[in-house]
């Protein structure tokens, strides 16, 4: 029964996302600007949720949850440091990026960076170099996302990882090719609401099944007191290095991700893009914290982080 519901839900959302791609294609005015940037028509809610959904990729769904499972509450230090780095970027850069891209009529990140060079030949060289770097590294990053999707399909449906990666790649390719950035952003927004519902639902179920917050904390302390120690395993020196490192990662993540930056280019105005910060943070960090605190279960094996079951 449960497997049938899971398969139905997966199929339903796959159809919805493909339908969004078709709807975006129908709404297109068939111009380069519309395909690449959705005619710069997106407000703060769409920019914030889309950037957040794009950033909340497989490494958060799988990597940081595993980190929280093994480290306990000290994993929250990474979230805090990352947040401060992320906040620094979103406070000072998004509106400027949007304004400069408008002034220079830049429609892609390579064009945007190339436009900062005055000489035409130098501009072309920089644009080409950035384009090559983007293809190489975003290609590797995308492959990692397909691997995460394949792992998810393998766990829930027993799908061969190769087939799972092809399913993920094929479905994304269809709606992106047909609808451009508009389809990608619209799909991101739908995904964001689905993720919020699932994350908060998982956290609520975890707390209820664990007998409440007080009981969970008590049982975690019985299993290993270090699970509830925020600075467990750190000296002051390593703690400082850890916090500074993830602060830099948080700042560098947003400023170096073309798939996030292009959402800033697509904003309706610099003001809208600047205000998108609060939508972005509300979505990203509420779901990230919920995922970090929720258990990860497989069969009779339950995650200890909130379910507090000693394996």
C-alpha cells in the first residue's frame, strides 16, 4: 500500500513538472531574452524560492542529513556559519548584479562577467573562458545531482542507479528545453512548496513518534551525551577554523553558482531581487533545519537524531 502511494506521488509530480514545462513554452514570446531570462519578469517570491530550491540540492538532502546523524546538534554550527556567509552575499550583491546586467544587457553569466571588460577582444576572451569553466564545473555539479536523484529512486523504488539518473536527466531536459528559464523557475516554486510540506511534516512526525522534545533529548543524552553538545569534538582553535571555513563556503556558494546567479539576472528589478533575500532565507534555512533534525529511516533501522533509537 505504502509503495503504491509512493509510486503514485512520484508519477504525479513528474507529470506536473512536465506540464509546467509545456505551460511555460506556451507562455513564451519566442525571443532569446524570454528563453534565457523569462523576459526579466520575476518578482521577489519567485526569485527567492527558485534560488533557494536551486541551492537546496542533493548535498543537503543526503550529505548534511548524514552529517547531522553522525554529529548530533553540533552539525547546527555548520548551518549557522553557512547562514552568516550566505547573508553577507545576499545583503550586498543581488541588486547590484541585477542592475549591472540590465545596464550591460547581459543575459547569461559569461556575458555578465565579460561585460566588465572594456576592450571588445578582451570581453570575448573572458566570456569564452567563463563559458568553458561553467560547462565543465556545472556539468560535474549536475552529474552529482543526477547521482543523488538516482540514489533516491534506488532507495524508494529499487530502480537501477543508471536508469534512475537517466530518468532524472530526461525529465529535466524536457521541461528546460521546451520552456527555458521560465519553466525552470516555475518548477522550482512548485518544488519549494512540496519540500516545505514534506520537511515540516517529517519533523512533526519525528517529534510525535519520539514522544516529544523533552523525551527525545533525554534519550539522546542516554545514548551519547555528546549528541546534544553543540561544541562536541571541537577545541577553540578547530571550532574557529570550522566556523570561518563554513562562513566562507556559505558566501562563496551563492556568489559562485551560475544556476543561482541567473535567477538574480531574471528579477523584475534590483529592488525586487534585494527583497527576495527574505523569501530565500525563510525557505532555505527552515527546510534545512527541519531536514537536519528529522530522522532518516530505512526498514527497521531508525535515525537516532530525533527518534533516539540505539542501533
